[in-house]
């Protein structure tokens, strides 16, 4: 915000004051925003919050080339679109009107809205008075979604999945690339990731200087932000609604989240405590964690909570039925193959004794399953998840033959994963499930605590599958396999039969000869 000079109005030429104000706006994006705010929001007072300064500071670093890949996570209604998609390009054009900008959002009307707001700022009398002599908008290229200036710069607005071939920019920005209502769809999320990797991120005019910025609230562990942070190379500015000391954001610029007390609000003047509580009530547990706190799951977990599990040194005595349930991955570079060993005691409590998990080629995976079975012993029943189709049947049938001498059964789970996990989660919720202390505990709890918003769910699937088997069948009952055995025909009184010989010989029934 522009600071007043230590002079009286009578002692200085107003034209000098105006020029000095314009110079301050050129040097500081924050000052530019403070002055331009009334153009778009004349009835709303600008609140100079520290988080606005933080975003402006990092966008200025992007403009200088100090940061070339930036991710900003911030709750909705905190000026992220105005700062990134409206004021920032207008500010850069005050000194670098030749720059070219590509913007995209999940909805075309949102990209269109921000494009119009940016153009309104540029065409305002205030902007034209100070910087109108540096460039002009071209009348023949002055559309709602795309406008050019006479210095070869342009701003293009599109939607996720858009931006055709041939378009290139110096600044590439994704502002809310995910639709929150579609975040649970794996297909929708993966489509956004492919669009960014294969299309949007490749549109840089110069790969040595192009700037990529993604601004959004978290919606899933496998959303675009999670994908980019896993790839690495991105500066991450994370601004949760309520401060979490153990997750304090620190960036390469030396910037630190200035809050000190746990639960301290991001902008109490705009979102006081009562308003935040109402938001949390409406969003629910997962919405609060993602959209407000910028975590894909609640801190202690959602469907599963860390505090529910007690870790023990060894399974208590008196454990009865034990099952090793294998969730088999179809590919090496995708999901994990996971085998969970779970047991049920005589008093009805459950214990996760061991977890084997890895990305293995088929031959290595089969060897791991066989070796694990030998370690577990013949008293542990093995359940193999069978994928639909002939390939899934062939894999499980082959494994069953390799596991000769062990009790093996197949399982074909149906229904949504969340529904299948609910019975197991209910027992975890009453602290009726313990874990044997081992190095897999942290990995196991990490996955359960973000389910169903996590990237992986193999340990959840294997655990819920083992739990279902333990509760569905009595301890002494061994579920049948799905191997097709020769069918024995019924024996009817007075009608003997001759068993078939060879694969094609049918059963031949004959009546006894009359006396």
C-alpha cells in the first residue's frame, strides 16, 4: 500500500505525487493491488492482509525469474484469482507489455470472468493515465477471452483441456484446474494431470525462462498439486485457514508463515472465527481438510483416524483364525501389490500382524507371495483378490497351483471401496484393532488416514478384504476356491454310473438289466 509522504499538500506539486505513486505501483505488486482494488471492488474496502503480501512477494519473484515454478495453496475467497489472474498480468504489463500469458480454469466462465476483470483494470482511466503511453490494446484483437496489445503481448483465457496447439506463452497459469465436485473421480483427476503434463505445461515460448504457476485449494492427494510436488522442482506457498505449527510454510525466499499460535486464522478481519466454524460445518471433515487446511485428509484421518490404533509389541495370546489377504497390482509402475496378515481373537478383537507391499514384476511378485506363505505357515489362510476378466482368473489360478499345500481361496470384491472399508473402519473406531509394531506402521497409517482421498488404497483394500473374510466365515470353515473341478453326477437309487475316461468322455447312465 502506498505510504504518504512526510510533506504537506501545499508544499509539493500534485503531479509529482501522482508520478511518485505510479512509480511505487510499478515497483510493488502489493501497492499496485491496493490502488487498483477500487476499480473492481468500489463498494468493498481493501484489507491489506499479510497473506496478500506473501502472494505478491512470490509473484514478484516469478516476474524476476527468481522462481520459475510456483504452487500456491490457499482457501477459497481469499483473493487468489484476483491476485494471480487479474492484477498480476496487468502489473507486469506496466513495464513488460511484450509478455504473453496463458490462463486456464476448470470452468470456462471463470476464465472469462478473470479475463474481463484484467481488461477492465487495463482500460481504466487510472491505468491509462499512468501507463497508457507504453502500450495500447489492439482493437482487432480485443475479445473477451483473448486480447492483444501493440507490443506483441497477449492474454489468453481457456479452460482445463483447452489451449490448442500453436499457442505459446511466457507465463502459464492454472487457476483452480479441478472442479471440487468432481475431485473424487479418478478419471476426471487423471484427465487434468494429462492435460497439464502433455499440453498446458509444454506451451512455454522459451523453456529456459517460462514461468508456471498453479493456484488452487487441495481436493485430493492425487490432485494436480500433489502430482507436481511429487515430481519436484516447484516452490510451494501453502496458506491454511488455521495455523498448524508442525506444518509451517517456509519458502526459498526466506519467507515464513508469521503466525505463532496453533489455530491462528489466516485473515480474521475477513474470516472471523464464527465464519470459519460455519464454513467447517458446511464443508464437513474432508472439505475442511482440503479446501481450508490444504491437506487432502483431516489431520488425524477421515474414515480412519490414527488415534484409533494401538500398537503392540506382539499379538496377544489366544488368537484364532488368521488370514493373509493379497491385493494384486496389474502393473509394475502403477499401484502396489499388498498382502495384509490379520487375525481375529476369541474375544472378537482384531490384529494386523504384518504388511508386505511393493511394486514387483509378476515373477518377483509370485516369489514374494510364496515365500511369505512359507513364513506364515500352513495355519494361515491365503486369500487372493481376483480381478475381473480372464486375465485375473489366470493369474489367481496360477498362484493357487504354486501355493499347493496351503489353504487358498479367491475373492471377487464388488461395490465402492469406501463401502467395503466401512465395516473395518467401524471396528477401528472403537479401538478394536491393534497393529504389531514394525517398520510398516507409519506407511500403513499414512494411507489409511488419507483414504479415500489418497493416491493409493492397496493397504485399505487388503485390510478390508481380510476383515470381511474373518467376520464372514467361522474360524473352522475354509472358504472354497473358485477352481473348476470335475463335476460328480448325482447317484440315483438303482442307476449306477460309469465315470468318464479322458477329457471328452461323458458320463453314461444305464439302467440295470431286467432279471
